[in-house]
C-alpha cells in the first residue's frame, strides 16, 4: 500500500504541468498586449515628447522583464519539479537550466522584481508632480522591502550553502 501511495504522490508532480502551461497561455495573451503597446509606441515615436517616449519605452521594458520572469519560472519549475529537459549540446538553448537551483531561482526572481519595481519608481519620478507625497513614499517603501527581501534571500542562501559544504 505504501508503494502505491508513494507512486501516486510522485506522479502528482505532473499536475504542475497544467499550471505551467497555463502560465504559457497567459504569457501569450500578455504578448498580444505588448504588441498593442509597441504599435502605439511606434505610432507616437515621431510626434511625441521625449519624456512621454521614454515613459512608453519604460512600459515596454517593464513588460519584457515580466515576460522573462514568467519564462524563467516556467522552464526552471518544469525542469526541477516535473521532468528534466534535454540538455544535450545546448538543445533548444536550455543548458542554462542546469544552473538554476531553487536558491538561485529565488535570487533571480527577487532581482527581476527589484528591476520591475525600479522601473515603476523611475516612471513615478519622471512625473513626480502628478503624484502625491504619500504615493511616492509608498512606492519607495515597497521598493525598499523588495531590496531588503532580496538581500535577506541572498544571505540565507549563502548561509545554507556554507552549512551544506561544511
């Protein structure tokens, strides 16, 4: 009976594929929104103010960072939790996945969140007169928490690495 339960629990990891495929579908939909933003950006490129163009470009950059974050989670989660991807001779460019362990993934995710938060802060700072002080302070506080969280993750990851080596 225990062997059957063990097999069932181990097989349940394949249910994650549904969620990861769902993220891929969501990313496809997000890509359509990105293309709409890109089309609008291209249409305004010659007649927009420099400040507006930079803000629109930052929105595009933000979208690219979010998409990269989703792809990293999909690929690394699938490889580490569902089924190992074929890494022979950089098959389909997935050889980097072998270097992404759970601790490394947490650092990558935290770094991406900090980058996204930084872009949002830059957008606020470029139009600071449009925001009240409370909104600016909350933006800074939330960004600071992301940075503090990433530093804490890095420290914990380093401490855990020393314990396993020692």
